[in-house]
C-alpha cells in the first residue's frame, strides 16, 4: 500500500495560510491523493483530491510535486473553525476503503 | 440536501443484544460504505455496497451484516453485540466506487456495548 507521512501537529495563526505537508513516496501512477478533515468527532469531511495537477476549490488548494512523492494542502486564510485533524490519503488502486492514518492535528490560534 | 444521515446518534447496548444502524443519502450516489472508528484510531471499513443489490466485505466484517435496502439506504446490523464493538460508526457514500470519487460521510452513531 502507498503509505503517507504527515507531521502529528501544526499551529497556524488565524487569517494566515496553513500549509499542511504530506509525503507519499511509494505512490503509484494511477493513485489519487485525497485530503479529508475531521472536526472533533464529527464525520470526516472531504476537502480536495488530485492525481497529477494542482487543484483548487472553494475550501483549499492542493499542490502535488512533479514526481508525485509529496503534496501540500493549503488553507489560504485559516479560521478558528479550521481547527481539526487533517488526513492525507492515497487511495490504493482497486481498494474500496479510504485508509485513514493518524493525520495532522491543526490548531488555529486567535 | 441533507447529504448522509444516520440514526440513531447514540446507543447503549448490553452484550448479546442486537440492533440495526440506519443510513440514508439523498445525493443519488451509487456506492455506500460503513466504517468504524475506535478512540484515537483511524477509520476501518466494515462493509461496502458498490451499487444497489451488491454488498462486499471490508477490512473488519466479523460480527456485522448489511443490507442495501434501495439506492438511498444502507443498514448495518449487529446480531449479538460485544464490548469490542464499542465504537463510532460512520456511513459514507460516493457517486461510484473507485479512484477519483470522493466519499461523503454522515455524522456518526456512537455505540457503547456494556
């Protein structure tokens, strides 16, 4: 399985950009990178996903390196409501499940 | 749209009791999933249904059964609850199974088995 490595925790000041890194050095060519977050025991919330190109939506931007071995999730203007655990997931080809690891606990500070 | 809804929100069972967790989605998705999340752990897939009329085992299916009642509804049944099944259960849905299709999750059912 393609594994992901994320820092266990990060802090960010409110209003600043939050940049969350993820390493996935064993990713295969047809595997997507997904980002989800979980706010205090709520159901995981989908944020964004990508294959090769950078992606942007109303919530965040996803930057994937050219060799696809790492990616960064960018929350452009973090708010207190963005405090959550953020999961970087590489979907294994042919697998049905999203495999959630430990994630990064992002604390947005006022 | 309500998205993915789950009932009940909380449940306490005694060992050996049975119950059914209900899940419904209004996004016209074809695929639905049941996960469990133990304290401090990631989610693990119990069962999934790629489309109406089909169900398949996930990583931790023992002790559970599922029914895909129709396109909207996917239920999870515990026939004889055990303390090891104390967990938070999340239902999810996606347009299709497979890469490139994001999953949307419900709010969860918090189950305690004593």
